[in-house]
C-alpha cells in the first residue's frame, strides 16, 4: 500500500475548484492570508482562518520556506520571504505600465497629477504616476511607501475591508500624524471609511501634506487591491471642483478595471 504521505501528496495534486492544482491554490491562499495578517503568522492562526488541517499547512509552508517565499522566525512563526520582493516589484512595474495611459487621461481631463497605488501589507505603495503640466504640481516618487490612514488612496483601498481588519492594521501601524490634519483615532478613521462607501470616493484634505488635497477611488474588481487618485494644491483641488473630478476618476477606474481583467487569463 502507498504511504499516507504519498496519498496526501496525490490528493493535494488533484484539480482544485477552479480547475487548477489544489496544492498551488492552497499555497497562494496561505500567502494571501499571511499578507492580510501583516506578513507574519503562526500555523494555528493559518489553520483557523483557512480551515485547513495543521499537517497540510505544515507541508505547504515547508515547501514555501524551501523555495524562499516564506521564512521561519526564531519564535517559530512564519513570515513572508525575500523572494516575494522580486516578484512583487516586477508585477508592480508591469501594473504601472498598464495603468499609465489611464492616468494620462486623468491628467488631461483634470489638469492634476494622477497616481496609482496598491495596498502592500500594512503600507500603501505608489506604482505609477503621470505628473500635471502645471508649474506648481504634486510629485510622489514611484515606489514610495506611506501609511494608509493619512492618504486618500489608503482610505479608498481600506473602505471595503472589514472593520476588525482595519483596526488590526491601525494597531500595527500606530497611526502617526503626518500633519495636524491627519486622522489619528481609529473610530474617526472608520467613520471616514463609511463616508468613502457612502460617497464613492475618498479625500485627503491636508492630511499627508499641508497645502495638498487628493481625491481617490478604488479600482473595482482589480486582481490586487488598487486605487487611483489625483492630487494638487488646495487652491486648485477645491470643494467646487470635486463634483467635476470624481466622475472622471470613477470612469477611468472602471475602464482600468476592464483593461486589467483582460490582461488576466480566465
């Protein structure tokens, strides 16, 4: 008779619900859960959240460790590994390349600098930007990382996350104040996210940098959590201009969503 480990390996190699290999689907699901938990978890936490038995998770994690995609900490917990950095950087560059024509349309129609950002662990990372043609304009370096609570894109990206996940993230980051306008209270931040869901867009009003106002929307159905925004001086990005800018943002986000879906094999 075959050994029990061989039987398990054969079972994990069977087709998954999506028609793919089940063990691969499970491994990627575990990586996603690790990222959602801040990048470091214990096996029991993964078992609870995924519903998989501990022996199965241990085998999958052992393989991911051997490949460098996960590392085991001295405290026996598991953390996302360094080999993911190269994959993430390459993917971000490609995503930014796809997004640039859409950001260019935003600049053309709003006159302000357009950005695209992703939620990477507990941080926001900017992956693409097309600058305004105004002499006075905003500039955010591609690759820059900021905390989500002080940015419009951060609010847009977190607006559909469960409140308990948002509170956990805020607990890890500590919500430091970038300016005197930064929201530093978790309850107030959750209220701001409720406003994003109600209004359909997020605002950073001098919260990341004094004198700068940003409007942002999530990219619907994006393969990874993404948002686009425009940013400019408060004298140009005014309350009065918001009603004109937001529909453009939402329309471009919808078009970008379709384009990204077409880049992803069914």
